[in-house]
C-alpha cells in the first residue's frame, strides 16, 4: 500500500530548500589528496586566517586564469 492510498502524510517539502543557507546555490567539488597535501592546505588556511574553501576557490581561480579562462567568484 502506498502512502498516498493509506492516507499517510509525507513530511518532505520539495518547495523548502534543505541544508545550510551558506550552501544554497552552490555545487560541491571534491577530490582525494594525500594526507600531506591535506595537512599543508589546512595549515596554510589557518596561517592566512582563511577557510579551506576560500583557499581552494583562490587556487581554482588561478588555474582558470592560467588556462585562459575567466575566473569566477567564490
């Protein structure tokens, strides 16, 4: 018996976004790196007073520029 035919009410609301508002309108980019790379990036982020995400956005922007693409914001 389906929830619709049993009279059960669904609790999901497709019109309401899920997750933190800081992630709304953003897409995740993930990769696997060595523990040394992870440690170095986290250490640099702390020393610079930036988030890891901000450093990664800066690095991606540099790569886009290197290959002649227009950099985009964070």
